[in-house]
């Protein structure tokens, strides 16, 4: 991993942001766009992922970064649950569901690995904190 100077350098944030964009695009189409409750909840969960990565990083301590990553990983699980529900009620077709679920799982894995590294202080020491 290259040097991290700002949260925008984190792959976890970059991929989380892209997932949020893709969720917004998907929730803006079809029957899901008319279910304001579920589509809004999916959008909030998706936006929460990179937001928590950024917030935790900017707080400037390893424990707070770890906490932000934990929250981001939880939001990934929330979003995956909502994707399953939206798919099973017919709002998200299979050809959209499969790649979005895979994308959310990848983001969760990346965040989980970063959280483990921060927990062991490896990443934070490189940052010079």
C-alpha cells in the first residue's frame, strides 16, 4: 500500500464511495425508485460506508479510526441485507443484484482487513501518528 496522507488515498474509501454511487444509480430506477423507504435506507447505508471511513481517519487516533471502520463494516452488512430484500421482492433484478452484492462484499473485506491492520497499529505507525 502506498503512503496515505488523506482519507481519499484509502482504497476502502475509494471503493466505498463507488459503491454508494452505484447504489444511488440503481435506486433511482424502476420500482425501487418509488419505494422511498427502502431506497432511502439503502442510500443512507451506502453513503455511511465511505463517510465513516473518512470520519474515523480524520479523527486522528487509531482507536477512533478503528471505530469508524467498524461502523463502515456494519453499514456494509446493512446494505447487503437491504440488497437481498430488494432483490427478493422483485425490485432489483438478478443481473444488477449479483454484481452489487459482490461489490459490497469486496468493500466489507477491504474494510475488515484495514480494521485489523489499524487494530494492530501497523497502518497508523506508517502514517506517523
